[in-house]
């Protein structure tokens, strides 16, 4: 997630016109003041969007999680105990071959799809609202 967000933030920073920075410096603002008063408000929507899209991407990344991480399959209602992540739960439920397990896997897939959709919608909404300001 971090490389994606960092790369997107770098691209958003490149989109800030040099004229804005130059105008701020011409008015006597320091580099820090220019950064906090001119640059960050200009790129706020891009930064928020990149962070939310990075989180949504991590939520949907299944293959790296399954192939590289040792996973815990147990289900628990206690928040202090380890539980399976949603992609692992879907993967392990499909491996059981039981009709009920397959139904649970489809339900988990729907929940994962809804979570990612909500995060994308949130990113779009925040991007639109922050761009207007």
C-alpha cells in the first residue's frame, strides 16, 4: 500500500503549478508556509484519494496474502483472538467443498466487494468535495 500511495502523492505534487509556489515566495512566505498554506490545500483531494484507494487495493489483494502469509483460518467472536482475513476466509471456505461453505464464501465475496466499492465511492466523494474548496 505504501509504495502506491507514495507514488501517487509524488505525482500529485508534480501537478502543483510552479507559479503558485513562486507567487507565494514572491509575497514573502517561507518554504514551510508555502507548503502548508499553498501546496497542501491544492493537493488535499489527491492525497486523500490516493490514501483511500491504497486501502481499498489492500483490502482486495488476495493472491499475495494467500501465497506469502501463513494464514489463520479459525473464526472467533472475541476481538482479542486472531481471526482470518476476509480473502483468506473466502479461499478456505471454497476449499472445503461443502455447499454451506460455498454459500459462506459467496457471502464473504459480496461483503468484500461492498467494502471495496464503499471505499472507492468514499474516495470519489472526498476528492470531489476537496476539489471544490
